[in-house]
């Protein structure tokens, strides 16, 4: 079903834009309605299938447009259209009597209200603000819409298998690219994700690691098939030179196994050794083949982090701004005055867009420090939303993280696995916010927000069921306590 949906989405896109290319401007709205209305009807009739189709688009449309040229570049707009439809669907259900506003929803709504307030304080134009809100909140709305699908355990399991399917097929695609294409840099070895998506594919693979590690921890055993899968998915980070993947891997494994070091130390040590073996093996292969640039292999690079940081700051920043330079610049510039500390410069103030650059006064200035919407997320957040706004957005992730605790208290193994996975996902996503433009990226957002929405929805279901059972137990206890005196009086 997923493959058919993806093929239909691609063909549909090609047909739509073929019509647009050969149509007069005044008639394009008519054709848009002719194609858009059936799409919207199909979307609202089968939102779960639409979520799968959106996943196929996110992880293939750039590749299909750039390399194969099967669809026009404008086909990427379909991703935003799908997200907008999901947001509309959520908005329609939000005001129903059955909808109960959760703590996570409240946190997101507070963040949105703060963003609008930031725009008002900074006097941002309507177009600039909308462009900024699009980047900031489109996937948070997708998270809410995914949670609003009220998935059960079966639906969640199917969605995870769908994500694994996407992840597993990347290895043969990347190996084919490596052997049979005229690639110039490692940025082109990114499977179906599209050019320069090394960070996206690395985060995707590590999120899938979350599930396998969580499952092994809950089952209290090492699964050989999972180890094979983990090594299989190492190919993409190796060929794409994803240094951060390997730098974060041992820390990530320690985080996932933190409780087991006291409860089941043998299992925790075994998983840690798996991570050590993976890193040492990859480092040996990289050094022996010389595939990565000298000194950038994981075991050497980690010893040079302090040197790399200072070198990036001291190096002339001419067009290609270094990550460390952007970070330090954002920290300093965000403390310029009380307004930037609290509210930042407003949503859209440094968002990359032809329209935004034509309307905002700050985009050109901050671009001189490498601060745009393509900068790592934390510098971008500090610039557009200030320290207070960034803290509010990170608080949303904290509230999502706490729902993992609820799932881990379930009496069902699958739910406990999901709870561990949700905690690991939040840990990875937050780490990536300091390294890449995760909050702004389609490929890095889709692996996190919809799946987190499924897990959070399940956590509230678990909490509701537990509350119902506790209330039932209290009612039965009360009934027994009131029945005993009556029996005593009858005697």
C-alpha cells in the first residue's frame, strides 16, 4: 500500500506540474482546483495513508527532482501542502467537544502564542512572519495531527516498520551511488534523501537504532538480527562521512542503557561493547581505505575537538561560515539588548526566502554572521526567538520526553519499548539541534515528530486506562467497605 501510494503521489505531481507548464496563468487556479479537490478529499478520507505518502515524498522527492528529474523542482511544495492539510485536519478536531487539550498541546500553543507576540514586538511584516512560522511550527502541527489520529499499538507498529523499510533500502541505493555514479563529494552519497542530506540520514538511522536497542533492553537479550541490521545501516553514515553520528553513538548507547548499568550490568556492558566494536571497526576501515580526509576518522577527530573549535573560530569566514562561528555569534548577538534576549528578532527575521529577504531588515545583517534559517537550530532559535523563546520551544521537547516515563510504566512490553524509544528519540533530536538545522529540515523532522505524536497519544491512552482501572478498584473497595457493616448488622 505504501509503495503504491508513493508512486501515485509522484505521478500525480508530475501530471499537475505538466499541466501548469502548458497552461496560461489565468487558468492555473482552475486546474489547481481540479487536481487539488480530489487530493484533499482523498487525504481526509484516509489520513493515515496520507501520512505514509508524505513520508515517501519527504525521503524521495528531492532525489527524484535533482538526480532523476522525474518530477519538477516545484514538486517539493507537495510536502508543505500535505503538512498544511494535516494542520487543517487537526484544527477541525481541536474544537470538538470530545477533544481534551493535553499538557503537550498546551506547551505547543504557548510557543505559538509567544512566536506571534515576538512578531508583534518586533514589528515583523505579515509575509515575513508567516514564512517564519512555517519553518518553526509546521512539524509541530504535524505532531499534533499525528497524535490526533489516535493510533493503537498495531497502527504504531506498522508505521515503525514503514520507517525501517525506508532506512534499510538506503544502503543498496548508496552503494549503487558510490559504485556507479560520478559523485564528486560525499554530500551526493545520501540514498533517496537527496543531496547534502548526510545529517538527515544519520539521524534517521540512529532513530531506528533507538527501537532496536529499546527492544533488546526490554527483552533482556541481544538479538543477532538487530546487530546485523545496525551494521547494515552503518554504510550510509560511513560513505556520507557523518562524523557526528560516530561521536554521538557511545554517548547515546550510555544514555539508553543508563538504568541497566545498575539493574542488569551484563546487558548494559554487552550493548556498550557493541558500540565500541562498531566504532573501532569503522575507524579501522576508514583509516585503511583513506576514504575520509586525513585526521577526520572518529577516534582521531574526537581528540581534536578543542583544536577544531578554535580553528573554526579563527578561520576567515568568507561565505562558508563554520558551525562554531555561527554558534558564538548567535550567543553574543542575542544578548544585544533586552528585546533580543526575551523576544529575539521575530519569526522570519532570518528565514531564507526571496520574499523574506525583500521585506526584513535583519536578514542581510545576520547573514553576515552566517545566521540564516539553514544555520544549526539553536543559533537560529536564539536569533529569531531569543533566549526565552528558545527555552519555551525546548520545553515542548521536555514535556514530550516525560511522556516516555508514562509508557515505561505500562504492563505491556511494546509500550515500554515505545517509552524507551521516545526518550532516546528526544535525546538524539536535542543533540542534533546543536549540530544541524534539525528543526528546519524535512528529513530530520519527519523521523521525529509524527512518530513522537504516535507515542505521546499512546501514553495518554495508557494513562487513561490506568486511571480507569484505579477508579474501578477504588469503587470496588468502597463497595466492599460499605457492604461489610451491613453484613455485620444482619448478624
